[in-house]
C-alpha cells in the first residue's frame, strides 16, 4: 500500500462509485437513496466519506481493500448490491484506497447518517441462504500485459469497470472468484431498476445473434460506450451510463475482448 498516486483511483471513483454513493445535497459521497423496491427493498448506499462516525474514517486501508474485494465490512456484514473488485490489480486497488483516504472534496468528512436499509422478503431469504462472500487466499493480483488487447480488455470489463457485474444473467448471483462461471456471463438479462424504479434489463454483449453489438462496428461500440449514443441515434437508459472517462484505446480493448465471447 505504498502507492500514493490517486489518479487511477480517482478515475474509478468518478466512473463507478459516484453512480451510487454521490449525494447531491452534500456534494460528496455521503450516500444516497438506492431503491430497487421490487427486488431488493428500500435502502441507501453508505456514507463513504472520511467521517469517522458516519463514514469510513475509522476504517484502515486493509479494511477497505478486504471490503472492496469481497464485500465484507469490518463488522463482518456482507454487502451484496455493489460491484466486487476481487481481481482489481494491487496497483489500481492501492490507488483507489489512497483516493478514498485523500482530502478530495468528494470524500471530505461529511457527518451524514444514511437511513437503515429495509430489505424485501425475497432479498432477506436470498441473503440468508445464498449470498456468501467467496473464500479466497490472499495472493498478489498483477495487471495483465497492456499490449495484449484481449487480456487488457478483459481486465477492464471484468475487474475494473464493473461491466461484468451488470451484464450477466443475474448480477445478484455472480461468481466473483471465477467470473466466467457466472450464470449467462456477459449474456445480459439481469434485471436492474432505473432511477424511477422501472425495470431495465442489461444487454447481451456476447457474439450471439440476440446481441445487438454483433451488428455494430468497433467504432459504433466505442462511441456508444463513451457517449451512450447507439448507432441508430438512441441513447442507452439508466442504469447504463456513458463511460466518458474511458480512453478510446480502452474502449477498443473491451470490444476486442467481447469479440472472443
Ligand atoms: C450499484 C451501486 C453501488 C456502486 C457502483 C458502489 N457502491 Fe458501495 N455501496 C452500495 C450500497 C447499496 C452500500 C450499502 C449496502 C448496505 O447497507 O447493505 C454500499 C456500501 C459501501 C461501503 C460501506 C460498507 C459498510 O458496511 O459501511 C463502502 C466502503 C463502499 N460501498 C465503497 C464503494 C466504492 C469505493 C465504490 C466504487 C469502487 C462503490 N462502493 C461502488 C452501492 C454501490
Ligand atoms: C450498472 C449496471 C451496468 C454497468 C456497470 C454496465 N452496464 Fe452496460 N448496460 C446496462 C443496462 C441495464 C443496459 C441496457 C440499457 C437499455 O436498455 O437502454 C446496458 C446497455 C449496454 C450497451 C448497449 C447495448 C444495446 O443493446 O443497446 C452496451 C454496449 C453496454 N451496456 C456496454 C457496457 C460496458 C462495456 C460496460 C463496462 C465498461 C457496461 N456496459 C457497464 C447495465 C450496465
């Protein structure tokens, strides 16, 4: 954890974490209403600012790494409705954690208490019987070779930018340890709720005839990913969002990786 460069960490936070944890009233990541009533219940994402009472100010960097990889917090609670970063490289993880511990305005200590969650009955059953953190022996997590476009694309899509978390058949039951073993890996179908609580199903991104990207060129894909605009001019709906912080090369690497599925 000696890497104090927060550049990549900031990019991950501003791409992914901000989607669920940003509170427009406090202008920081103090948590926000995260309703998915039908499926999950009513609850808020946590306050992840440096506040030591209501946020994560008292968590050690180790606590954070363990939580971000496996979803288990220092109290031993398992948090399911959040991407898992099991395979994020040690380098990116260190940068992410350093950013969360920095004095950036997004994570400045914000004394805001998020209401307790009210999970739906199906969710409570699922939580007690099914959802368990993966068991894992700590080992170094290295970055793939950036010159290998497919390996790099897999890293970005599976480990770093949470595409896999949403684009499988059911994001609740993903196999984070062995992502490829998840049900309908990248074949989409996972029901998500948009900001109005409407059901929006994730898209199939494999080379399968029901997938739309098979008809798209690489440039179409890159544009859609970075701007949210499909080749026919329509816009992707929430919870999909434009990954405007991805570089063109990164978007191309993801496309090349998806072509292998
Ligand atoms: C899809 C929405 C979503 C995204 C994306 C997301 N989170 Fe969360 N996060 C949540 C929710 C919801 C909770 C609280 C769950 C609960 O209370 O059971 C949470 C809880 C947490 C907690 C605190 C856990 C605790 O027990 O207090 C931390 C730390 C955290 N998230 C960090 C992050 C970071 C860092 C990122 C980006 C890398 C991120 N989250 C991305 C939804 C999200
Ligand atoms: C929070 C969940 C979530 C994340 C994270 C996510 N997606 Fe999506 N994505 C969706 C949903 C839901 C849709 C369907 C949107 C719609 O129907 O308008 C979608 C649609 C798309 C589409 C449009 C396909 C079509 O049929 O029009 C592409 C391309 C795509 N996602 C690629 C990606 C890539 C690549 C990543 C990672 C960099 C990613 N998505 C991350 C949920 C997500």
